[in-house]
C-alpha cells in the first residue's frame, strides 16, 4: 500500500497481491466527512473489492478539506466519487456526473436535517430561534446539516441574517457539541447525530432536544464521471449492492460504517431538489 500527498489530497494506491496485469488507474474520491485516516480505513476494503471486479487499480483520493475535494470534482479527477446529495446535484448539472448508488445507514435509505437545542434553553419551537445563533455542521454545501435545516427555518418564517445568525462548525458533531457547551443556541445536523459515537463520548446527549426535522430525503451519494463506461459502471454497482449477501461483503460495509448500498437514479433526487430550491433558491 502506498500513501502520498498531492495538491491537498491523500492518495492511497490499493494494490492487490499476486500476479496482476498492467492496470490503468481508477480514482475514487471521497469527500472529507470524517478525518483522513478514518476515511482511509473506512473505504480501503471497498476499493480493494472494486479493484478485483474491475481488473484495474482503484486509488482512493481523500481530500484534506472541502475546497480540495470540490476542485477535484470540478476538474473531473475522480472516476468514482462519494459525496452528499447537494454535491451530486451541482456536479450533475455543471459537470455531467451520473449517480449510481446511495448509502443505507443504520438500516435507512433516507436521512433528515435536524435542529437541536439544549433542553434547558427555554426554546420550545422553531419560532423561538428568532434572534438566536445557530451553529451548522460543515458549511453552506452541507445538505443534511445546513440546507435541510435552513428549509425548516424558512418554513417557520425565519430568514438567515435577519432573524437568526449563522455560524459554521467544522462538522455536524462539532456543531452539536458546541450547542451543548452553549457556544450557540442551536445546532444544525443530520437526524442521526445523537447516535454518533464521537458525540456520545463527549457530551450527555440526554441534555439535548431534537427541536425539529426536515422531510426525509435520499442518503449520501455515489456517482461516476460522464466518461466512465457503462460496463464499468454496472460492475461497480453490482459489487456495491451485493455486499449484503456475504460475510466478507458485510465486513466491507461495516468498515465503511454503512449497512448497505442501493442503486439510484437521478429521479431519486426529486425531494433533494425541492428542499434545495426552497432553502437556497437554486434550481438544480
């Protein structure tokens, strides 16, 4: 295995042992949802399985930050890419990426955005967030922890900047932890946040209240660039959706911290488009 840094990325060449033919490289980019080392450990087994199926060397490209990640998407440096729902909509419209699959996490194919507050905050409804500060996880491209919660706020008649102040944490766990420690009045995240190990070990989640959630929408996304062949795309999808069927496949899913992958098409993103247009005014 070889790890090297390149223009803000950590690239891991997944080389299978034994006699192999001369391969061309397939680059699999994964967005920085988690720290680089954690992401590497999570997706290396999947990359190895895909290498076997494709007969080509699959190289994990793990950006150190979202800026480097999006630069790679824009330049089409990733043959296969894993990112959030909003990233997919943007890359599909602007650069031609094609969705192939989505995550299943904790047995669910969907996720919701969530607004959380301390139980002792006195905040009982979304309307009570008027004049407050909200700490959102990630940044303005975070579908579950910013865009979807923003839609919830907008439906309640609240406008960013005018009715509440927007701040961003490094990630959703940091947003909830910040709200717990009263660095903000509320946190924006996905609705799985109370179950995240890094959160439960740092704060008493029993002291936090899920104030409101968005409508459910399809989970985190896998796509390929437009020049990726249909044959390769089928092989990748077949591998991913079949992992549930064998013990070795289940081990790959466990490493990736998911319970499955599901085949997806662009039509599955209708709700994501609806939420994004309402929250941001973007027609994707």
